[in-house]
């Protein structure tokens, strides 16, 4: 009995020592899957732009014309490009799909789970949204885990006029409590490379947390974040 108890104690200690390493391996795997999701979205976007004179998918949350200042639409703002069908805007000739949702609606991206990061620990998972994807026209909103910029830092929406290093899509930054990863962001660049941004000191995450508590300043943190993601000095991909 004593030998058995000692053996169980040793096994328990070994499991406790190994658990952090196992968690790190699992998160690393999820990051790879997340990056793969963005690559598939990037491929769909590339095919879409080839058929649309190199123009990126439009979004009702962005300025109406290149180089124009962004303005909020109703209760929404630039950070709300995580919404793919948008029920509030019937003026779009009956087409509720927006931003990345256009890629899905028009067949450039075939699987809706591509828009969901496996590391996401917030309120908007693919499992939660699965029924809405089955009947999207009846769903008021479908919220995904990736934020679509839809425009280059120079105000351009034509793909080849945007710096290849500029960020176009990233892990969601809509809310601090919906961040996909604890340590950074996967980023799809205009050159269609997918790169990891290490959020040293949680600068972006903390900015989103602080400004997210202040009415009217939520999009400011997102705009600041895009500026940081445009230049990724610590890329490992």
C-alpha cells in the first residue's frame, strides 16, 4: 500500500510538471490552425480581387470613398467588420453579406469554420454560430473571430496599391474579452503572407481593454493596433 501511494504521488507530481508544457503544445497547435485559416481566407481574397479589378471586398463599416475619414454607421464602427451578415442595412440591395462574408457568399471561401480561431475563448465560437450558418438569412448577425481591415494604411482598396507588409486581417480586436490568443495576433498581410505578431507587454491587449471602457474610443484602439501590425519586426513565419 505504501509503495502504491508513493507511486501515485510521483505520477501526480510528473503530471503537474508536464501540464504547462502540454498546454503550450496545444496552444501552439491552435496557433498553426489559426494561421492556416487566415491563409485560406487570403487565398479566397486573392481570387476575389482577381475577378474584381484587384479591389478588396467592400464593407459598410468603412469610409464610402478611398482616403475618406471613417464614420460610425448606426451603433457600429470599424471594429465591427467581425460581423459577416449585417441585418441592419437593408439598403444593400438585399445582400446582407459584408467584408469577409462576401468571400463566403460568393464561393471564394467554402467552409464557415475558417472564420473561427480554435484558440478563441470568448462568446463567439463556431459551435455557438453553427445553427446560424445553416440558415444565415434568418440570423440577425453572425460574428466571427477575425477582424477585417478592408483598406490599406494609405487609404487604398486596390490590392496592388497597398504595401505588402500592411495588415489586412487579424485575430479579432473587437473586445479585450474576445481576444483569441493571450500573447499576440496572427496577421494576414496584403502580400498574402501570414505572420505572427508577439504582443510584448500586452500593449495592444491593454490598449483595447482601457479604451474599450470609454464610449466612443473603441475604434481608436483598433486603429492604433493596425499601425503596430503593419510593421512586424519579430515575425517568425
